[in-house]
C-alpha cells in the first residue's frame, strides 16, 4: 500500500513540475486589457500587438478629410446664424450640395460675403465652386482688406485649399465675380489638424509609466499624451518627441488616475500628411519591472557573489602562466572569487558532431587550434582561487543552424565530453552556460541544443552545474527589443529538469525622450537593470529555490588613458560608483552571483561595450580604472560579509546592512542617488540600526575615520559612492 501511495505522489509531483509558465515574470500592461479607438486610419490593432515593427497609420486630414470632422471644421459656428440659415448647403460638410450666387449687386458684381460673428484666426479655407468667370477671394481683417486668390473656370468642381495662416483676426471672407457662380462647400480650419489614438481602460486606473514608440515623419509638428475620466475634459501629462525612433520609456513624476489615455499627433498643413503609432504600453507606477520583491538572505559572502568576465590569456594573447605577476588571474581575483570564461566552441571543434579530443590537448591541441590547451589556461585561473564559469559560445553567426545535423545529439556529445574532461578528470569548471547570447537562431532551435547539451553534461555525472544562456523575462520578442531574448520562448518544460539555475545579462541602459540610448544610474526606474525582478519572478515560479546568476553587467567609461565617446558612455567616477551600486542592487534583488563585464577595455575604437573594462586595454598596459579600485576596496572591507538586510531604499538614498559571519561585526553601506556626479557630497541626518563607530569612503584612500557621536542618529556626509559605516 505504501508503495502505491509513493508512486501516486511521484506522479502528482511530476505533473506539478511539468506546469511550465513561460510568462511568469512578465508584467501585463494596462493597455493589454483596454479597448482602443482612433480618429481614423488603418491597422488600429498594431498599436497594442506587442510588435514594435508594426504601426497604426492615421488618415490624412488634408486636403479634405477634415471637412466632415466637426471638431476640426467648426466654421459654421463662427458665422452669423441668419447667413447660415439662408445658405446652409454651402456649409453642411457635403461637397455635393450647393447654393447659387445669382444676385447682381449695384456694382454689377456677384458677391458671396461671409460675415463672422467675431474676428478670428483661420489657418486654411477649402472651397468647391462652379464658376463661369474669374472669382476673386478677399479677406477682411482688423487691419484691412487682402486679396488672397483668383479662381478660374478651370477650377470648377475642384476642392481648392487656400492658405490663411498668414492672416489673423479675420472679420469676413468675400467671393466676387462678374458672373453668377455656385458654392458647393466652404470649410475652414482654425487650428493645426490633430489625429489620435486612445485607450479606454473601462475603469479609472493608476498610470505611472508609459512605453511608447511613436516615430512619425516630418509632417508631425508635436506629439503629446492626454488623459481624461469623462472623455470630455482632457489633461496633458507629457510632451513627446515625434521623431524618436526607439521605444521610449516615460516615468511620470507622480502617478495619475484616469479611465482614458490619448496619444495625439499634431500635423502641419501639408496635403496627405499622416502620423503613426507603433506601440503603446501603459503601466502603474511600478512599470514593466514590477514591485521590488523581498530580499532573501544569501549565506554566501560578497567575495563568493561578485566576479568578472575574462578571456583566454586576459588580453595578453598568451597563456596565463606567461603573464607577468599580478597582471592576469591573480590581479582580477581581488574583485571576487568568480571568473567567467568565454569558451568558444569553434576553438574546439570544426562543426557540431565532431569529437572534441580534450584529453589530447596537451600534445595535439584542439581539433581547430593545434596550440590550444585549455587545461593549461584553466589551471592558472584555478590556482589563483577562481571558481570558473565556462560560457560555451555559439550562435547563428558563428555556428550556423545548418551545421547542427542533429542538434540534440550533437549538443549531447559536446556537453558529455566537456563535463567529463573539465569536471570529472580535472575539476576545473564549476558551471557551464549552454550558450552566451544565442538569440539569432530560428524559433525553437536553441531549446534543442540546450536540451541535448544539458542532458550530456548530466550524463557525465560530474559536479558541474548547468545553466542556460542569458535571457530576460520582461518583454516578449519585438515587444520592446529588435531581438528575441525572451526566456519564455527559449525554454520549455522538458529542459527545466536539467537546469541548476537561470542566467541573465542586465545593463543599466534606457532611451531618452529623443530615442537615444543612454546609460543611467542603476536605481533609475527606467533602467533595464531592473529586469532582474522579472527574471526573479520567473525563477520563483518555474525553478523555485534554484540560483539566479547575472553573468554580465557593467558600464562603458573613459579612464586608464582611453577616451569613451559613444552615446552610452559614462564618466570614470560614474562607472565606479554606479557599477558597485549595480552589483549591490542585483544582489539585493536575489541574484545569487554577478559578473562584471569586462576585465579590460577592448583595443579598438570607442563603441558599445569596448570601454567597459575595469582596466584600460593592452595598448595602455591594462592600467586600472577607478572601478577596479572601488571593487577591490569593497572586497577588502566587506568581502567576508553577507548582505543581511535592506535598511532604506528611497528616491534620495539607499542603505544596506552587512554582517561579517566570523566576527559578527555589522556594517551599513549607504549612498546618495540624487545627482549624476558621484563625487559631490551632501549632508544628511540618518538614524542607523545601532551606533556608528567609524566610516570609510571608498573613493578616498580607504581609511577608517572614527566617530564619537555615541548615538544612532548622526549627521553624515555622503555621496554617490557607497560609504561603509561600521556599527557598534
């Protein structure tokens, strides 16, 4: 009986495990459950189809579509009622009805004189006439008469647009001819035409963040977002740049509450001008990254949770045992105990399915490079004290899908041979990532490789842990990005059983209001770094209890004798201060470990990620930048501590509590986030959990300054660099 119960429990548990939830980390935008409408146009659903490459296109208001729109063509309300009653067919927004002007005046002329109630500004007028002789069009303004245009018999039955925007305070418009004529329609526009699309949330909702791709052509003068509760009274909440190319994140200073949200484009007076909206997403104050979740205390020390991305030879183009002392693995060990190696599959095998022959590297090299012996390289990293993460690099551009004749079997073979050699026989590698950023493979292809390689690694019975490539759980493919790195489409329930954790890459990038990508401090609510919250949610649902590692994060900056001049660059101070804060923020958001990208600058021009090094490039002798020193100093002070508690997280400052597990000494780490100059200090009054006894400014020669206040609340000078405070 007990055996039967056990079998039932196993079957039930297996069923539970199989309930894979691909969108577990994604925050559903409010617009996903809203109904949409527009002033006109085509493909309305493309505004909310989760594809930034499709778009709604408005109608062309000019030359004639505005005539039937009472909001744009309100000319009839500006004319004296008695005149309208006699000539209604000329203003009825129907270009096929007419009135006849056949009363000859004393001056032998035929006139149609439109008297306005009060002087007003008009931008354009549209006329459709049938004439046998020239018709002159005059306007009278408060400053006199002006002849606008001559219409000829050849203009009959044509809708003619007449520019009026140079004339202000028009009192009347007069049509004069020597012969009778027919007036089919006269319309006027008293403002620049507007087109819009809007969302109805069905009830009043909190609006805090808006993500909009509203790229338009040159016909759009301005763009703005309005809100309303009654669909009558509208309030503008933000101006947009109509030429912004990217999906632009907008964080409101304070949340607003509304039922309706409208994105309005104002067009110029060109004929056939149109506007577009590519994607519109609305969230509450927490945006697409959601609320900050409770921190789970991790028993690992800071030294065991912070690492660095490296590469064969640490930039010296030779084996690490040939590198001068304190310039290779032992130099970067000061940053933390973790080292991630970009292990190129194409250095090992010519094509998937080939045997690796790792056991013969000492004498023969690999199948691709007869000089390459990974054992020689990794033994130096291991000796320096690193726990090594091997990121197996392959993607469509380097290992085309056509080369994988049997994706599962080919990947299984490589995974088994790798784990057997680097795990069982040599104990070099702690964990394997099945790919780095293999985002360019066709749909469903990567999961076959992951399934095969993870099965092969596990079949070798080594101690090596298996992680997938880096993915994010915030946005589906083409929902925000031009590439597909959404974890929900890359994993499936069958591969989860072999995974020992999840992996992500998060850089603190966003787009400004003009659509330019830039770097921001890690606490910025627009920062892509906060995508860890979504990946953490995904992990908690689909791989509960398994670690989450962030194998790339960092900033590009100048320093070390090299300039950084691409648009994502930050200052050397910002790289150091924001970089350490980014690491702490990721760890606080329940990352098990984080790896800085990169150990050194690349020896090339300033482009994205080429200046992200903790040191300069080989051409500048790998000179340490301030970021290297700040990370090393942090580890010297707190490397043996665990992150114990979040004390404060406000728009002005963050403060975390650390505890040395051996000495039981407690430390507070506090920093300001209120400006872009981390060096700039300001005075605060802060109440710590216990009495502060000493402070240490990481950016100031690493020395303890004793305090004698003997109270928990003290006046303190802080800046953007994390300040370490020893507590009593």
